[in-house]
């Protein structure tokens, strides 16, 4: 089974959170490809540096990795320029972390960055599940305002908003969900409610671990066709991964 | 390895669920590898506290060798009434501990009934489990602020802060020697941080079992994924829960 991991971040501060550690996990878990995003202070402050580092990792391992860009909306026009440069350099989507970056998903401050995504045809991945800034319905609201942009509910809104996830998914057909950290019973509810076409496998590395997360996906009630969609096909289509 | 689960729920009518025969629940838990489980009321956290404490005690009849019942009391009933129900659960129903869910039960930790209830629970050697990790009523440091005032009472953060507040749970655990962490909720990467920073003797396995298939297996795998050594796992999965509840007169 082909596997694309849509939720990976690295850290330079923790020895076990590195590219090499994750590559070992990729090999042992038969993960074919991963979508990586900058971590730590690159998410909040050093966006450009994080995007460049991410692009360098991809350049070194083009078969293994694709990447998402960061741009803190509080930088205003500068953030727009950072994001455009990252997309021009080959990064495939925008990574948001409203908790760390200090804004609510429903605030207009994010609009210029979403407009860039719309213009480039790129998707938006947001960390979700933390009140009061990135709740499922807040992301669904953003998805309603930008119906032509695809949004990903990162970590399946774990832990606090399990009861809102399926309902939010039904609100916005341009809303996807990434599976890491969230418990199987909630993911099964999503699958039973909206089907398998908008569900993406993610390991959540280093917050969670690839082997654990793959086992979880395999225990869901999915036929072979839908398991393939969740494991890789949906991510391939969403992020425009060629390989 | 023997495993005692310190965080399971009796299925009731809450969350569109429905009651299940206790023998089925026990069979499911044993199949997952448990040798014992602390079993909390679920419906009692929403309504009819005393009635649901009675339902719990009836449910575990004949299964006390496996299930350790934890009831609840309602601070909104007032201090005197809540204390009466606490003592009834101890002396008439034989409950071994108390579970609170400040979010579902809609009380703040500064509610005037909480301190006397926790103090009495300590006198009765009843550990107290709190749902935690979700603002505005259930943050680890809100609970720790009260735990500090009842050092003779064993306080368990039932979700070790969950993914959003696990670092506050670490602070609470390190500061307050009467606080234990139930590792039911934080993702495996965060569990590693908890294990690295907290006294291992105050860490407990828990799963939220009873709320859905696969939860117990998922939580066991999550703890194992930390790569903790066998001695540490033995403490978390078995020895610490056993030690804690033995003080309340239970052997498993």
C-alpha cells in the first residue's frame, strides 16, 4: 500500500525530531512520501528561513518529501511576499498554526494569504483543535468564505473538539481532515458521514509516531479502495504530488 | 504485562450511547489485555448523581474482582448534600474513589463546595480523578491550585493535560506531590516529555475505555510507543495503579 504522510515537522532543538529520525521511521513503516512543514520559531518568527530550510530538505530528497510554507499573517504585506516566494520555489501549500502565530481563523488578517493560495491553486493546512483560535467550525467558516481553496483540518482537531469534527466536515466540501492524534472512533464517524475522499493520513511526527498512526488507520472500517485513498491518493491529489 | 486501566467509563445514555451488559464490557476489556479497571459513572456526570451512583454499584455487582467503582458527587447540590453523598458512596456503596468532570458538571474549581469535598475524600482515602486539559474549568493549574490546599488527598489529572496543556500538567505534577497524571490523552511525542519530566511513581495508565472500540488498544500502543523501559512500563501499567488503589483497600 502506498503511503503519503501529510503531517510532518522537524525540529533542530530535539535530537529525536530530525530528518534522519523521520527517514528511519519512513523506511520501517514503508512510507513513500511525506509533506513536511517548518517547525519551532520558523512558524512564528523566522518564516523565510523555515521555508528555505524546507526547500533545501526537499532538494536533497526530492523523492521523499514535498513541503508546506509558513508565513505569519501579522507580517502583513511582507508575509504575502514570503508566501509567494515559497510557492514560486516549489512549496505546495500553506501551513498555519493559529495558536503559535496568534490569530483566530475567523479573523480577516489571514485573508491576504488565502488570496495567494487561491491565485496559486494551493491548499491550506491548519493546526486545529485548540480553543479559542482554531476550532473545527472556525476552519469551516474560513472554508465557506473561500470555497475555491481547499483546507485541511490538521490533527483532526484533537483533542477538544471531537464532537464538532463530522458536523464541520459536512458544512464545507472544500474541507479535508488529516488523521494524526485523533482517536479512531472520531475518524470512523467522519468516514461514515462524509466518505473517504476528504480524509488524509498523517503521522503528526513528532507529536505522534508513524507506526502508531498507520496501525490506527488500518483498524478503521475501510475497504481496499478507500484505504488507498486515505493512505495516499487523496494527499497526492490535494498537494499535487507527482511521484 | 498486567495492565490496570485507571480511566474507563460505564456506558450510559450520554453522548448518544446506551447501556451495555457489564459482562460484555468486562469481556471487551479483558480481550484488550486488562486485568482490572477503575470504572466511572458517565450519566452521573450529567444528571441524577445519586441515582447513577446506585446504577454503577449495581452494574459492578459480581465483578468487583475486576472493576473498581468511582462515583461522583455534585458540588451544585451544596456542600452538606455533596458530603453526605460522598460518605454514602464510601460506606454504603463501597466506592473506592471519586470522579469529577468540571466541564460536564459545570463547576469551577473555586466553587465553595470543592475544597471541603476534596478534603473529606482525602480523609476517607478516596483518590479523586478530575477530567482535565480543557478550559475554562479543567486546566491542570486550576486543579493544582486546589490540590495544594489538600495535601492529604490524592488528586489525579485524568488526561495529563491533553495535548494542549500537558506542559501545565507536568508543572502541576512536579510541584504538588499529591498530584498524579493519568496518561489518557496526550499524543505519544508528548507522553515522552511527561515521562522524562515527572516522577514515574505518579504516572498511571488510562484509556477512556467504554467510549468506543479500539480506545484501549490505541492508548496502550501510545504509551508503549514512548520507548519507555520495561520497568517504567510495569509501574505505569500495573504497579502504580495497584499501589494507589490498595490504599483504598482494593487488591487486584
